[in-house]
C-alpha cells in the first residue's frame, strides 16, 4: 500500500464530538483488550480523553480520518521541576496502517511537547507481536525503554518508554 502524502495530511485538535474519532477510539480500545488483560490496559475512555490536561489530535487524509494521538501533561514528581508529557491513544485508522500516519501524528505530538517546553515525553504500550510496530516507531524517534512512571506499575504486559526533549 502506498504511503500517505504526509504533506497533505491535516492534523487538527479534536473535541471528540465526531462519530469517526469516537469509532476509531472504540476500535483502539477493542484492540488493546484483545491483546492484553483488562487490568494491563491503560487506554483512556472518551470521557478520560476530555480531561483538560489532555489534548487530542485527529489526522485527516482529505475527508477521511487517518489516525489520532493525544498528549497528557504530567504533574512533576515531588522535588523535580521537570515539565513532562505522556503520549496516549496513538492509533492509525485500519485503512491507513503502514502509510506514515502514526509517524506524522507522533512527530506532531513531539513538536507540540517541545513548544510547550516539556523536558520529557513518556508512554506506556503493550507487549507482544501486536505492539511491535508501535515499539519500532517509538524507538525510531529516539524513545528508550524506562521503568514505570506516574501511577503505572511494572507488569509483563506493559512496556515503558521515554524521550528527553
């Protein structure tokens, strides 16, 4: 399948009111639940993504939703003045898998994090073959493995990554 022309991809802040974005996020949740036990799934429901500390973007290929991603501002750990963010809900639409949408959305999130003067970006993703493409994408951006952050707890189904900005 040909790559999207990422120059034509339109990435916009999303208020989550549209049916397309809601369906993609439901699809994302189903995929997480199919590949990890419920207690190891850390996706946010729609209402969770509406938290004021979270910005969600949708990526559009013309009038077709191509993917989404979100950025949560994290509270600095006690004693640290580090501004940090967490990547959430990264998901290309099924018809756009392998076409550069995830890369474009991730690049946008990293750019916004830098503009917000974040010093670090972190993320949690699943483990196993279903998550290999995501891990490869994150590592290609320079994310490195780390331990759990925030309220996460180490388990065999989660992998943690961080990027110093």
